[in-house]
C-alpha cells in the first residue's frame, strides 16, 4: 500500500484545460439517455455525484455525432443535432457548479459490432466485414464520401459542445467500434486513402481530430486507443505504437491507453481475475512513444494509482467502476480517509450486466449508483431501534443504512467475524476486493451506533425477538449436500467454504460442482499447486456468470491445467476418488485425495419460517429469501433499512 496520494491530488494540464487533480472518470455507457438521446436528469445526477466527490474530469459514455448511417440504440446519447445543446448545457452547468469539468465522448458508431444499424440495413464498417456476433451478416463498407461526411459531423458535434460549455471531447477509438475498424488491418482492407498503410488507416481518426481543432481550436481532444486488441490476428502493441504518432500529430492533447475489443471483451470490462493495473503496461509503453499526456486505466485502486503516477507510467489516472462504487473516491483520499473508500469488487454484475440487458447502470456494492434522484440516506424524523439477525452482506448493509439514519442497531451472527459467506469467498488473491468490502463495512459501522454481537445464534425463543421494534432477518444460505451420494460424509470430503477457510487438502482435488464458487475455488487451488478437476452436471461451468467474466475464468483455468468435466454426475465417493457418469460413457473413477462439494446453496430460512408461523413481524433480506448474487443482497439490505 502506497499511503502517499499527493501525486494523485496534484493539478495537471492537457491542451488548454487544467484539472484540479489527476483523476478522470472514464467513459462508460450507462443506458440513461432520454428517448431522444438527450442527457437525462438521472444521468446528470449520476455524473454530478462523481464531480461533487472530487473527480477532476467526468467523461460521458459514447455519444453519437451522426445518424446518417446508423441510429443510436435505446439509452444512448446523441449530439447529432442542435436539439442536444440544452441538455448538454444543463449537464455542464451542474458539473461546473460543484467544481468539476465535463467531457463528451464522441463516437462514429459501433460499425461491425452492431446494435446501431438502421432498421433493415446491414451495419456499416471500414470494409465488408462479418458483423460481430452475426457472421452471416456482411457489413456495408462506407464510401470515401461517406467517411468525409462523418468527419464533418464530428466538427459539427464539437461546435455544439462548445456552445454548451463542454470542457473537452474524447474520441472513441477503441473496443473495435467503427473508428477502430479503420485503424485495424484485420477489418480495414480498403484501397482508397483510408486503407493500406498505418498512415492511411489512421487517416479517419486524424481527420476527425483535425476537423474538431479547425472548428474549435481551444477545445481539448483526447483519444481512447486500444494499443493491443488482445486476440489472435488482432492489432498488436507494435501495431498500436505505429498508429499513435499519426494520431498525436493531428492535434491530439491526451491519449487514453487501453487494450481489448469485443473479441477480448474482458479487457474492455476487466473482471477481478485480471488483477490490479491490468492495462497499465499499455500506458507505460505508449507514454514512452508520445510527447503528450497519457491516461492509465484498468482495475486501479488508490494504491495502484499512486504507484502508477510515482513510477512515471502515466500522467493521469482513469477510474471507471471505482467511481461508480464510491463517488467520493477522490475527496476521501484528499481528507486522509483512504480506508473509507467503498471498493469496487470488479464483478461487472450491475454496471456492465445491467447495460447488456438493456437496463440503466447500477452497482453491486453501491445501491445509490444510478439512483441518485431516488435514493438518499437522510436522518429519520425520530430514531428507533433495529435488530438484525445475520452479519453477511445484506445484514451489514442494513445495519449501515439504518444507523446512518440515526437509529440504534444491534446485529447478531453465530460466526466469530462479520461477512457471512463473503468471508470465505474472499480468500483467493484475485478476489481480495471482497475482503476489502468486509473491512469497509466494519470501518463504517464502527463509527455508527451499531453493536455487533458475534458468536450469538438467535432462535425464535430468544428474548431479543420479542423486544425488537424493527426486526430484520438476514440469515443467509446453507450449502447443499446431497445425502443420496454414497461416501459424501467421508473423511476425504469437505465443503467449499471449509476449503476456502483452510481445510487440509490433498494434492489431487476433485471439485464436485462447477458453479461460480466451485470454479473460483478450483482456480485458487490450482494456482496454489494442486491438481484439480471440476465435475459439473450441466454443459458448462459458471453458467450464471457474465460472459465477459467467464471468458477470463475459462482462460485462467486452462492456464492452471484444471481439468473440466461437464455433463458428468458424481454418483459415489470412495476413499481414493470419485465415481462419475458422463453423457456417453459408463461409470469411471477419478482419483482424488480430497473431494470438495460445491453443489450450490439453499436459503437458511429456519428462523424466518418459525417467526412467520408465530406471527412475529419481520423483514427478510438476502439469501435467506432466495440465494442470489452479492449485489442483490446488498441492495435488499439498503432498501429494507431505508424504509425504516
């Protein structure tokens, strides 16, 4: 841990713009725009909260400059007409009022990535490429004159930004979107002035920058570039470095260094498996090759960010999901409250997951993200007492919110530490942010009127039940252990929670169950040197996981030599192994020193069931109602406590 964040808090300049510190909010699609593509009040409140929390520069998500050859999808912003100026002006005014700066990320569209093509027409692209996700669809190559039309549209959009008092613009040049398709030889096979050499492939991007500078010479321009696209036959780091000087020479003020594209989407939305600072090397390499400031990004917590700046790897820090998790990220650093920053757990569940499902952005650990207009913790008109049974994620969040409203809270748990099942799940190094989340709750409730009672199992007969003015039951879940499997109670068998907590395991381990908990444990054990096999009944592992996370998990499991048997059922456990049956074969034995059961969980609802039978009023939250993801438990705790 660095502990010295002075460099993060220093002012920095690019172009004509001076930032009060070196933290910018990275552009992320939030699906909050109005049906017309204008900035909504919800969006403005969301961005304002981050600016109010000290972030120097807010970058919006991708915003369309043209509707000539594509139509922005639902929830996308557009500045393709003057009608967009009033909402942009309102956004700028709100950000400026709290001391921040605002930039609009401008995009030429998704191109072959699809989703914004006009109804009945194929997507447009640099060349006649296959559409991503729909290989039977062939994109239409833009004509030379159409490319020049889009260039002009960027100039028109920049003019509107200036009229709306926007401080800067960012050009969306990464993720394999349309501009990136021109930059990349695998998607650009043109024979005109926009294809062929690196200089020609960069021409579209360069002309966009030059056009913006022509119409708005004082408007700072940044460009987000995937230095390496991170997939076979994609752009390499060397290819990216060949493009960068041309883009800089067009008048660029700052680079946002990135990696990945849709073919390597885990680098677009890096999950916890990729670790801290996973794209800092791209910034370091790019910084050595250009003369303008460079922004680093990719799973940057405050300590990694400080190291990046102190080591000269970048000039500016780009934070995305970390600012969704805690809008006051910068302000807390400035006030010496680093440990009170709510960590992003890098799960992608509610930020990326919601948007991919056509819902507006939210956050697994911050129930107020995206709901700034509706949700705010305010002091209750009169205080009361709240009794919470269960100190897992749902119970801890309920305790934090209820006590923040001025209520006195008692929270009980049978374990010797708070955290519930989150605590053992946090043992892998790659899930350390879960541990920080538990530490964060402990720090928060320590400063609030909350009394924590550990090692205390509450029953329906307990006097505290009858004395409770407001009773919340958050008793979590219990592991499923199929008693029908012979040998499941043998000495060589342990549960996934016990395995996380340090149970003695042999070298050869079979993990029975390939859900997320089983798969993550398998990876943890394999990385520690065990020989691991996952046995899963279904046709894939971690089925409920976001595909963007699953990509990395499967790659890491393969790299760790974890054997995966899908479509296989455990039928018996022996002292020397496991008997399984596959879809096309008879029983076979997998040799194992230890068998770990990871068959999932069921609601631990015994207390709630008995209270209901007795007619005792209570509110049930979290896994004891129905096992779900951690974000759903946290949200349930927040909502229940807010209503008290």
